C-alpha cells in the first residue's frame, strides 16, 4: 500500500487517500493506520465525516491532522450552514489554513438549491468547494448505476463545475471513477476540475492528461483491495488472539458446572 501511494504521488498525480466515518464506517484505529501510510507516502488525508454537524468527527480530524474534510449529502443551505458553523467552532482561523472543507452534492434535492449552496460556500467564512457524488446522484435521479455515465448526470456535473469556477470554489468528482468515466471526466476538466477520487485514492485533476491514467486507476483499485485484506487480517488476529484462553475457560467451566 505504501509503495502504491508513493508511486502514485510521483507518477500518477495522487494527492491523498480517503476514509469515511459516514458510509464506510471507518473506525478510529483504521483511520490511524491509514494516516500512518499516508504520512509515510507524503500524501494528504481526506475524511468524510458522519454528517453536516458531526462535531466529534471534526474534533478527531483536527487531532489527527486531516487535510480534507467532506460533509456528506448536503441538500439545503440550512444543512450547509450547519457544516460551516461546526467547522468554524472546531477549527480556529489559523488551523483552517491547513485544511480544506468541502461538501457533497449527491442528490437531486441538493442540486435544485445549488445556487444557494454556492453562495453560502463562497461567503467569507464559508468552505472551499463541492464534491459531486455521481453514484448517489444517479440513484436519486432514478437512473441508477446504469445511468452513471449518461448525459443526464454529466450535464449536472458540468453545471456545478461552472458555478464553482465562477465562485472561486474547488470542484471534485467522485463516484465509481474508473477508466469508463474518462470521457466524462474530460468534460468536467474542460469546465473546471480540481480533483477526482476513487473510494480510497484522490488524484489531482491534471492526472487526466497522463498517458498512464489506466494504470493509475488500476493501482487505485489495487490499493483498496490491499486495504480491505489488511483490515480483514487485522480483525482476524484480534478475533483469534484469545481463542486458546476461551477454550481453556470453557473446559474449566464445564468441569466446575459438573462438580456443582
């Protein structure tokens, strides 16, 4: 995993790895292991918190030195206001200089109020940008994963990208990013694209210009697979570490129960 991130940074435009307290349910010890790998590879760390007002998640993010904090499924200016207020409560102004705060637009409800969201985000104490979550958005639109690369989803992303560009906000694309997404990612890039991300790896937008993009995305999948295998082995060892003690106590209990 460390080698993949190092090579990704040096050759493929990898800027960060990513964890989620939200859908992925990352545990604190998992986050710390991922942070260790990220630090050794000299890449950043992105964390999707559990909600727009997840104060405890933000406290941990500040403590551990996360570089990107992402609020999930923001669907109203009120929800975005909660996120902005929460990050301003947890992070002092000088601390915010080292962290970027973004929010996910991943439903049709969120997109319908995109102008108000952009206005709130671009205010003086707002946040840094928008992540367009294509999978959830396509599902909320009723076209499912089958329509992910369809024009109906892509034109929405282009519109959000344009609004972000005009407002001076970052625009990031996520959601089932693979080589199949390349044509649509190039469409976003033609408007405004700062980064794009797989489940665990974040690339700078200019990585789309690399002739080795297919290999880069393949390595991102390899990284996620290795992470899941590492996670399984880690908890497998925890599960087995007391097995001999359990068997001994069970035997002793049966003897005592029989004597009683």
